[in-house]
C-alpha cells in the first residue's frame, strides 16, 4: 500500500468505479472474467484494475483450479475508506451541492415555489448545460427583487460550477395564465426546492 497516494485518485475512471461497486459488495468473490462481463469492461481492464486494488490492499486473489478468484480484504484500511466514501457518494454529487446552495440562498419570504427542472434535474445535462430554475413569486414587486437576486445567483453559479443559471420567474397571476404550457409540465417533473 502506498501511504502518500490518495485512494480516491486511484479510482478515477468510469471502469474503476464500476469495478469498485462490485468489489465493495458484501461477499465479493469473482474471477476477472466474471467481473469484466458484469461491469461491461474488457477482461484486461478488469485484471489491471484488480491488480491496482491489490497494490492498495483492497483485494487479494487465490487459485481455484485453473481460475484466479478475487476477494475483498474487508479488514483493510483501503476497504474501510473506499466503503465509507462510496456509501456517501451522493453527497459528493455537484447537484446535491447545488440544491443545498439554492435552498439556503433563495429568500423564503419572497419565493412561493422553486423547482430545479430540465436536463440537470433529469441527470441528462452536458458539461455546458444551463441550470434551469423555476421561481414563483406573489407579486410584480417581488418579481423585480427576485430578478436582480437571480442574476447575481447566475453569476455565482457560473463561477462555481461553470454553468449559468437560466431562471424562469413568474408571478402567481402569470403562472395561472400559463399553466397549460409545455414548460410548466416540464417544471412539474422537476426537483422541488421550496
């Protein structure tokens, strides 16, 4: 085990994360070929990754006839850290940070409803997708206040995530008039923040 190498950095590819998913399951015991087939990666990628995990003291192997079987070292430091971080992986998603930041920032007295919608809420965004946010306020007066606030928030999101905040701001009266539009149906499928 290398003590000055970050365990997370060792698992920095999609294939490694897929393999890690199975390695961290209780009772993991597979050959490299089985693991490759289940994870949808090449046999050589599975073996190379398992060897890296072995260097980290995460797995070990033994012979069973002509096959090499891999198992997790559940009492190793690498397993404890990887399991802890993998179980909390949702906390490290930028969308979770975005939701927390928006909920904490939006003025509750002015905002009647806030919904994250569009590609980000569906998990289908590209690296440069807008962050679509629907905001419902009571009056025109509140709408003017919120416009300035949301423009500042868009700048903050651009700086923080590299994606701008595209907001759809309506008063309750405007919302009632536009209730049957496709964009409103899209909003209804989004992630409710407030």
